[in-house]
């Protein structure tokens, strides 16, 4: 495996450039049953489709991905994605962590670093996400990173095969908590 190309350092984590040689690991994380449950997806993406998607994503300014790297050992533990709307200067946020790295408090820091980049480097004016209503841990994690509930899409998602509401959350630059890893300044 190649060494990570670090773009932004946080306390325990860093954001780096996604690496093609890590694609099998990324696919494994994305195909984990708990990842699929969190996204409300019924089936994993085929390997061939994931490889084809990787090729299409390179150079797509509307799709900005970051590899989440644990600073202590330089191990990749997840991916974050910003689906950027360049006209409106907004983005949808998505995260996936390696199954073995969940429950360690990494999601909040990875989310915060990505939002920090979005506001302070990407000059976005708003970042939003959807979280399935039963995923209360996920919603609480996003709130720690500065997101606030903005609405709901009724019965638009699936959890354990049942329709559930999706909670819309958004963050504005003024909602950004704590010091910025980009600027070093508060908020």
C-alpha cells in the first residue's frame, strides 16, 4: 500500500487523498452490513461497479472525497465525501468508517475535519446530510460536529426493511464548533 497523502491534521485523525490501491478496503467498508443498514441500502455495490465508479470520480469537482487516516499509525480508517453543488456552494456530506473503527469517537472528528475543509478551504456556505431517524448515535455525532436538525423526509428511508423518516441536518460556517484545523481560529 502507498503512504497516505495528508491534507489536513486534526487531533487524532487526518484527512488525506483517497488512494486507488486502497479501493479493496474502501469497498469492504462500504459493503459491511452495518454500513448498508445506516445508508438504508438493501444490497452492496458490485466490485466491478465500484471500480468503474472510481474511474468516473477522478477529476469530478462535484465529488470531493477524503481518506480518514489515524495519525498515530497512519492507517486509513474511513472515507468522507462532499457531493458539491458548485452553483449553490453547498454540499451533501457522507461518511463511512471501517467496521473495526466504529464506536471510538472517530466519526465526530472526521466529520468536523471535513466540514472545516468545506467552509475554510472549499468556501462552501452550507453542508447538509441525511440520517435515518433510528440512528440516534449518528445524529448525536453530527450534532457534535456542528450540524443542526433542519427537517425530515417522511418515510423516505429504510431501517431493517421498514420505511422510516430521514432527518435532514445542516451546518453553516457560524455553527462550526471549536478551533479550525485550517485557520487555527475559533469557529
